[in-house]
C-alpha cells in the first residue's frame, strides 16, 4: 500500500485504544491507515522523523474564561452555552 505520509518512531499515545508505545503511523487520504512497530519508508511519499516526539490524535483546547460585564469581551455563559449545544 502507498501512503501519503509516514510518521516514524514517535511515541504514539491513543487513550481510546490504550496505546502508549513507540510506533510508526502511516497516513493515506487524510486518515491513519496503519499504526505498526515498523513501516517501510519506501511505501510513503513523505517521511517525518518523530523520534523524541509525541504523536497523538488531534487535541481540542477547551480552556476559556467566561465572565459577564468584566470587559467588553465578556459573554453571558448561559446564553452562549445554549446556542452552542453545551
């Protein structure tokens, strides 16, 4: 199989599967196509050396400061949460 991108030798952390190990991650069509101990770089259009790096699924920063009236940037948390489905 041909991959668009191969991320080699990074510490792969995937809490959903319980994986925390040094692995190669192959990407094809924008998705993880293989996660294995060793994937041949000849099968990839681009290779990234991820030694000493952490490779993890995308993270979302949920940190925010919600306050009403403190500054012009303040928001009404109850109204905002209801509109955004939270």
